[in-house]
């Protein structure tokens, strides 16, 4: 069966491409393929949206004016309810005093418990526009890029005129295999490695004024993906290891009095390192090996005392709240590279000077939190094409770092396709 456009991946990048294509040419025959049972990616997990450049965008791929234009289109589809921000000047002045900065971002939050309804509405709208969507369908490989044929896992074949590949962060290895098969040159020399912090609300009160505060510290470190209200730290399963991530349920749910957020350090690698992605996998597997198949967690009080955390004492005395994630109590010093841990710890001390309390003994550090978006393909045009007929977009392809940026990258790719079709 032949399609004008096949899109691999139903996350925000794939959806953004599908909407822009079909809304600008109702006669196109479009197919979306998704290996999961439900649309995946950031839309499903927490669904936190940022509408201020450069948050969510990779700056080497984007200019501010282009991002600002496309964010208006993204907003029309996702209909965000923007969150109130207050008293930022106080925190910004404190950050400035310690050579750090707090960025003011327009934000919206749906919540993990409600995101599936948003996704279902988007999929229903696409189906009403005659876009075909196949869930639980895995692509095996591209048989012949010149004949434009895809082979599915069940052995069946599909043909296309244009192909968009948007596998998201979890699809980084799939994408690398595709690029290797196609002979597409790419760079894979950076990654974000860090910890997820979980603490009581009173130790991080800024979230009452600013839902997801974006602090940048002088160590190539930053805060990322803050969750409050009914906040949870969760395991994010990959093929043979688990990472940690943060979720928050909608404001309809009763708050649990906890906050979680990541502190990430950007690592730039040089030769002879083979792959930033493979380094990330190695670090994740090492942590899971030490944790008996689970991520690690350690209380700040134990970390400062130079001793490992233990399950039997994890909730004693000052350690006055239970962890929300099924992780293994242990010693992060055994698995986090020392340079990374030094810079993260230095950033936490700066953050504690901005908001005293984050270094309370009960605060938990979870590890590993690693972001798999290090691929940087060699694009042949501004629309993220790597061949005349194939486009790579989204976080997995290095064109974005979040929901809104991914959706915008789908629009850019679809504009290039519409010109050719």
C-alpha cells in the first residue's frame, strides 16, 4: 500500500507534522505508525509545555523568530492554560548574587492523569481528517530508500513518497540504526546526566510562584522538569535498564506535599569517545547493576556524612517522608562520575543559598536521570531532511528538547514536504 507521507512516531513531533500536512492539503494520504499501544513521549508523561524560546529548542537548529512563529501554531493545537508566575524578581536577584540565573518562561501543565484525554482528542481529530493511525506497529527497517519501502516487524511492506522519522528519546538507538543503514552522517557527542531531587514543598517554596523554575548555574548545569502538587518520581523503562523521571498529576488531585525536579549537567565529549548515547547507556546500566536492577536513591543527610543510605533507616528521624519511587537505597558516589557529581553538588549548594532548605537531610537524590537526545544528523536543508525523501525530527533527532519544540520541528519538516509534493 502506498502513502504520500508515512510518519514513524506519534509523539508531539509526529503529531505536529501530521496536523500541518493534512490541514494544508486534505487530499494527502498519511499514515502514522506507533510501536506503543498509546501515543508516547512527553505528551503522555506529565505533559508540561514551555512556550518561550529557547526552552525546548536546540539553539543550533533554531532562530528565535522562527521558533516564536511556530509556537503560535503549536499553541492553537494544544490550547494551553498558562500558569501564573509571581515574585520572580526576588529569586532572580538571589540567583544573580551567586552567579546564576532564573529564566522567566510561559508554561502550561496538563498532568499525567489527564494527558491521555488530550492525546485521544488529537488522534480523533486526525482520524476525522482521514489520517490513518496504526498503534502497536513496529517498523523493522527501510528496505530500499530509492524505492521508498518500509518493512514492518511482521514482514509486511509499505511504500511512501516522503518519510518522517520521529521516534523520540526512547528511539535513539532505532534512529542511529536507520542513519547507519542510510549512510547519513551524524554527530553523537553530547548528553545530559544528572539526578532527580525529591523534597518537601516547604524546602522548595518557589513552586508556589513559578511551576517549573528554570535555574542555570555556572557549571553547565540547570534545573529541569519540576513537578509539584501531586508529584511523583517514576521509573522510565528502556530495553534493559531504567532511568528516573518526574511526573505530576493534574490540579484536580490532592497535593502530596512533595516536589521533585532534575539537576542536569551537559557533557560535551571529544574523540576518541565513540558515542555519547553509548556512554549514557553504560552509566545507566552501571547504576541499575549496583541497584539490583533498579535506580539508586540516597538521602542528602547520608551523602553529606559520606555513607550509603539503607532501606532499614531510610525513613527514620529527620528522614521524614517516604520516597515515591521504587528505587534502591545506596551510595551515588559508587556510580555517578566524580566530575559530574561535583558540579551537581556545587549547583545544589547555590540553589540552597537562593532558597535555604533544599539541602535538608531528608531530601532524596535519585540516579540516573539521563536525557537521550544527543543525535545530531547532517541535514541537507532547513526542513530537517537527510535525503530527498526522508526527514528526521523531534528529541531523538536532536531538533528539539521538549513537547513544543518537537511539535514545531514537525511543522518545519511538513513545510518542506508540502513544497515538494
